[in-house]
């Protein structure tokens, strides 16, 4: 069983916590008082690797976490990663990675959170050359405003080039039972070669709609059989699978008991035979459908 993941010069607990659903995507916009139970449970358990973004309701998600941290004096208890890269405050929601945008949005993030441990673009796009955007991120790091920098939704070539400009510490990319593309397109191998931590995104929207639901349900049913045998939930065995590969997942929830359930994935010990069995399931039953709409799908993978 894997309970911690090396990241840069520190060790972080696994799994982490994705804060997006507190104000965005799950049909919720929790107040501080409503969000406190799940955040306090995270602190209690030691689930202290938290992920947010400016785009999660125009900074409201960041401010919620910042208010909680200030109220409970939790600065030294949590590690916060955030993302910039969308012109969300400008209102047109376009991808923007200019040095001025990166500096402006990171200053806003620090003001809302009161801290920042890792910063990265939400996605990597072609609007600004890496030779301009990566030095801007590195400048923030050298100024002591963030400890680490990363990228999201990029190709292996982009990751390698960015790392040649300045040390990249982490990369976020879709990776799950339903999407293992990055095992074959070089991203996973490149990240491991360069010592860059991988944080998988596991958004399933689009793959469980319409006829895709029934086709992709076969994967869930196969994994459920193994989970029942292990005496754990499907989500727990999935999180254990990520951790076994040295990746730190960031599942989100608004419920304290669900967070505790995710945290218990640390106690799921997968044998080599079980890992091979899960791999066989993933390879045999290919998922159907895209995770994003056509417009948003065109924004990733640059």
C-alpha cells in the first residue's frame, strides 16, 4: 500500500483533495460554514495536498480555501496547488498564457489564498510561446511566491521543452481506467524520466452520457468484481491503483464521510497479480466518448 508520494524535495500524503466541487461542477456553491466539515476532516486525517484554480468560479474556490486556512490557522498544515491560464476575470474565457496574465493571476491567487505552494496553467495552449510563459512561472518561483511550478493537459514534447527552459515539478493530465492514452503518447514516460510528478485528472463527463453509459459501464462492472473481492469500493481500488504507479490523485467531494472513504484507499494493498488483472481489464475494455465537448477538447493536448 502506498501512503506518500515524493514531490520535488518533499513527501506529500496520498491521495490529495480536489476542491473544485466545493463551489464548481457538482452543482454546489458552499459557504465557508458548509465546507468546513469536509475541510476539517481532511486536516484531521492528514489529507493535506489540496488542488484549486482561479477558473473555479472566478477565484471564489480559492477564497473559500483561504478563508478556511486563516480561520483555522492551517497555513502550515496544508499544501495548496492552483492553476491559471483562462481569462476568466476578463469575461471571455479565452486561453491566455502571456507573462502579464500569469503574473496578474498569481498575485490574485496569493491574495485570495494567503499562500501558494504550486502554480501552473490550467491547460497549455499555443497562444504564447513556452519561451515566454515558462520563464514567467519560474520568475514567480524564484521570487519566493510559489515553491513549485507545473503544467496541465500538455503533450510529452511540450513537457520536455518546458522543462529545458525551467525545472517543471508536476504535470496534471487525464489518466484513469477510462483513459490511458498518456501511457502510449510518451507523457507518462517523459514525466518519469524527468522526475516530474504526475497528478491524474479523472473527470468522466461525456463518457457516461447517452449510449456511452452502457458501453463504459462494462469497465466499471469488471473493476467492481475485483473491488468486492478486496472488500473495498470501486473508488478506493482506483485510488490505490494510481498510488501504486507513483501518482497522486486529487478526488473531490463535499462530504466528510466520502473524503474519509477516499482516504481509506491507503489501506488497499494491491498484489502484483491484482495490478496485472486490473491492467488486463483496462486494456481489454476500451472506453467510448470524449471527456469534453468538441470546443474544450480542442483546447487540450498542446
